[in-house]
C-alpha cells in the first residue's frame, strides 16, 4: 500500500509539473494580454515530435527508397495524386483539435517550420530545443550529405527559433547558444530540465562494477535502433567499436 501511495503521489507531482509548465508557457507568450487570444476558450495543446525518418521539409516525401507498390500506376496517376505535406497534416490536426498551443520538438527543425506555416499566426508555436544541429559536423540521418549538415539544418534552425512564439530548452547551455546565435526575444524563453521520475532513482547505490574489475562500464538508456530505413537511431556499429576498445556497455 505504501508503494502504491508513493507512486500515486509521484504521478500527481508530474501532472502538477506539466500544468505549471503549460501555465508558464502562457505567461511567456503573454497569452492573457495577447489580442489574438482574447476569444480563445479552448485548453488543449498539439504535441509534434519527429518519427525519426528523413523527410523533405517542403514536400513531405521521405528521402529513403520507396517500396514498390503492388498496383502499378502510370506516371500521370502519380503526379495527379494530392500531395500530403507536413503542413497539410498539421493543418488537419489544428482543424480537428483546435489547440491553444502547438509544442514542437527540434532535430531536425522543419517540423516547427511546418507548424508555423500551417497556422499562419493563429496558434502560438513553442519550439522545444533538445540540442542544436548547427553544432554538429556529422549528419543527423544516415544519408545526410555535407550540404544538408552545413547549410540546410542551420537554416532550418534559424527559422524555427526566430519565427516561433516561444522556446524551451533542456539546459542553460543550449539556451545561451541559441540566444547568442539568433535574433530572438529572451523574455519568451525558458529552461525545462529533463529530469527522471523520482521512482527511477535507486534507494540504495550498489557497488560499481568498475570497482570490482577495474574496467570501464557505460550504462546507456534509450533507443539502439529502429526498423526505419536511414534512421539516425542506429547505434549498433558505434557500440561495436566501443566494445572493441574493451569498454563494457550496459543497455537499459
């Protein structure tokens, strides 16, 4: 019973934290005084996150090789079909749910740009930066070339940050980097740390394996690979190279 009560308390704490975050976002946006929010009675948000598959941010087409269709269509049929873009998908979501806020994640940043273009100023768009791709010298997806890494991603990052109504960062360092690099309003920025749940913190720390065998041990919590072509979440080769250097990896 004590365990259940503790979990219930933590669940309520997390819920209150999310409610406080939404309140802070509205304050950051000056939503109560903003003229375009006076007639709003809704209390919803649309959450946009990447599916980790490379997509052309203007056309909505995936960059990977398309699978052959069972029913072969001629070229005229293919060109006559209505093109479904990220903008049109987001517009459909907005029309369906009538949100007060759109919360969009970065990496890459085209999803936030698509949201901004879709709502045309009617709904505030919050850009959530987990990292800055302009700091990277390597591709985000497997098939990324030098042009995308050095030109397209930084341009998307600039537009997403400067055109969004507010920004959230996971660390002070990311916030300082973005504020120094782009023309944005710091009063509409906030840092919301990625804390783990209290229930995940061990009550008692065990003896480290490295203290027993004097070797290096690394714990990785997250995605190793996805069943999606060209996904940037494919760390198998990297892990192989790490283990070849006699470093132990423990995956959770």
